[in-house]
C-alpha cells in the first residue's frame, strides 16, 4: 500500500468517525426537543412552572 493511499484511507476513516459523532449528537438534540411532554398538572404535585399551563 502506498503512503498516499494509506493517508487517504486514514482521512476517510477520520471523516467517517466525525460524521457519526455529529449525527449522533444531532439525533440526541432532536429527540430531546421533540419529546418534551405536554404541560399537565399532577393531582398531588406542585403547580406547573409556566402560566400558560
């Protein structure tokens, strides 16, 4: 394997790892934003923090 080929494979591998890391973080942020529950008062709990609830 030539040094140029080895370097390009290493760069491609590093780019794949960075892309997977970014995709995982984007997925976590999207899931966290989309899964916020509706504002509901619990029967035995404190009042909701927001007035619009």
